[in-house]
């Protein structure tokens, strides 16, 4: 029986989780990314299967009813779910799964996989996170305020996770995360 190796990259929206995972997947062939399902719309540069499986709310709820997901979460009014089959397949192949996940989803996964390695990716400041939101095209004051409030709630829970890495500069944050990955894969 293969032991599930699971690395959860946690943190607020726009903190750099996807950038970190993209680099790690390039550098570590034994890592496999879980492709989460979501009901949110695609953004520029995204397509089906990268970085999500984009489905209607009706389809998402059908999958929920079939017990398809390990966990689901409602984030900013959109549904997200982590599929069971991808984790099971990766484990059977002896791979380590890396996943970009929000705080509520990670806590659900930790009840199922208490040995999962968790890294909370922290922004250098709330102002830096605000600037990242604006670069992403989130410019309405109401939406910015909602996302920053959500980020502050998540940041307040950072100590609940095994590792906290500040993403002030992507290269130094990634170097810190590589040490954690090397230890997990050893």
C-alpha cells in the first residue's frame, strides 16, 4: 500500500501559490498537481484544465452528490472542490501530490490526511497583496475590500500550519519551499 504524500500550499488569493507550484512542477518530476474543480469563470490566460476544471454550479453539485470530492469550499461566492480520483491515482503511482488550496479546504483535507505537509504562503504586507489584486484586474473598492478582509482572516490562521513562508521575493520564497519539498521527498 502506497502512503499518500501530500503537500498543501495555502494562502490568500494572489499571494503566489500558482507561481510556486508551477516552478516546483518543473523542478520536481515526482510532484503531481491536483486540478481543482471550480464554478468561477475563466480569467485571461486560463483554459479548461489549467489551472482548474471549470464547471457549472449544476455540474459541481452533481459531482458533490456522487461523493466525487475530498473536500469542497465556497470562496468569494464560487465553489471549489478537490477531486478524490486524482489523489488516488497519484498515490498509486508513488507520486507526491502538491495542491493550491484555501484555508478552509486545507483544514478539511488535514482531517483526512493529518500527515500532509502544509506551507502557508504569506504576503509581505496587506498593501502588497492589495497591489497584487489590482494587477489582477480587481479594481472595484467593494471587491478589493472583500478580498482583503478575507485575506486578513486567512493570514490570522497561518500559525495553524506547519510552515509559514513569506513571499516577498518569489525566488527566495521558492528556495525556502524547495528545502521543505526536498525533505518531504527524501
